[in-house]
C-alpha cells in the first residue's frame, strides 16, 4: 500500500506562523495536526528565525509530510514590516527545502477561492469551511486554520500535478467528488 | 591550544549572496575563503532559497566557522524587491541558526565605519580595505568583499563581546593594535 499524501500547509507571519497538516486518503481529507508557532516579541531577529525554523523542523520530524504548501504574503506598504515578513517567510521555506520537501506557493486569493469558493471571503468563512471540510469538533485558531486552508488548497488543486497527470477533475478550484 | 575564532560573514541579496570567512589568530586576521552564491534567474522561490541554504550549509560544513555576522539590508522603496530580499536574508539566517551558529547583525554604516573608518565610503573603498587588511593578492568580487567586510566588522567590534569582556581596546570601531 502506498503512503498517503500528507500535506504541510504554512501561513507565514513575522509574529505568528500558522501550520496545518492533512492526509488525503482516497478522495477524503483527514485532519492530522495544526497549530501556531509564536516568536518571542522583542527578541532579536536570529532568535525569532530560530524559533520558526526549529519548530518547522520538529513538525516535519514528527509528522513526516511529503508535500508542503505556503501562502504567498501580502506586500505591505510599510517597508520594515514587509522586510520582516519576508525574512520570516524565507526562513520557513528554508526549513522546508532543507528537509527536501517540494514547496508549492498559493496566493491568499487562491486559498479563499479553493476553500470557500470565492476570493473575497472573510477570515471567519475560511475557518468555517476548514472545520466543515475536515469535520473538526472545534474551531482552530485563525492562523492554524489558515495553515490548514493552505494545505487543503494544495489538495483541492490536485497537488500542483493535476494538469500533468490529467487524472483529477477540477472545476472552480474544487475537486468534483 | 584553543581553536581560533573563525567568522563567517554574509552579505545577503536576492540574486547574489556574498560570503567571507576569516580567522583571528592572536590579533591578526587571516583570510580563509570567500565567494558568491548565485541563484538561478527566473527560478521559482523555493529553488532560489534552496540554493542559498544548501550553499551556506556546505560552507559551514567545509570551513566550520564558530561565529556568524550578517549585513542588515537596505529597505528598498519597491515592496516586491524588499520582500524578496527579506526572504533571501531570512533563509540565510535560517541556515546559520540551524547549524547552531550565533548570528550578529551589522548595518552597512557599521561595516563601512569599521572597515574604512567612515560611513559614506564607496564600494571600491571597502574592497580596497579588505584587500589591505587581509593581505590578499587579488581583489575579490564586490559581494565576496562585502562578506569579508562583514566578518572583519564583527572582529573589529570585538565579536559583539567587547563590552561584556572589557578586555579589548576599541576606538572608533577599530582595534588599537
């Protein structure tokens, strides 16, 4: 029996990085884990980056995903905030590629379209759909839900392979199950 | 005999990341290595970050520095360029902290003041001083010279420890030898 596809989704942030892990079993999604990586406020940059990469490394070690998806970040008007967000995102991608994980990128628009069905969805709608699709008993924290939403987007879009494999019917960003 | 202090200096960039390694032997600096890490133009982000982290990882594996210093980057007016530079810098710091290296940050102003003696120095002056201080037979490429300059800055500023140790006489950012 082949190993199921296990996706690690990351929603990067300079203060909080959300993550979510799902399995695709047949054509069903199963929740595996989710959570938030929080950096220490006012810690120096190397310390904050250390927290992000070490936690992502532990998550990979523990759950052994075979695919990774990361949200493309909003380009802020504040250059310092943009730089900080870029550094956090670069560190997260570094942790993924150092473990040999293929990394796929999705915009916030793609995530909302895939999970909610329309690009202007509110954060609460994303959380709501994540709870529904993964049959969760509680609502995960917003950043953790975003991590799960990115992982679901990667699954819903055919793991970036649908076009090549031609075996998955995709319409409007959702599988037709 | 204790191991000499070996500093890896990094000048991060979205296209080219310069690096330089120096040893402090007694109160002398010795050149160890320097070079440039070039990402593949138009490669996807994960590929470019992969090149940066894997090369830094190899450099650490090969030369085994025990200190790291990285230049603080210029906050660009172009948000996309700032984000990209942030991602490259975050990836470089991630590679350093994952190897357990203490990372110190220096602004371009601090580097120029430490190496040339004044903050408004041109790039060529930095290269010239790096060649002089390390008694090099040729001039390293600009990004490699910047990597060496960051490493020298860390040494000249007492490895970020001078204030605590109180054992090094520093004036105007330079050791008094």
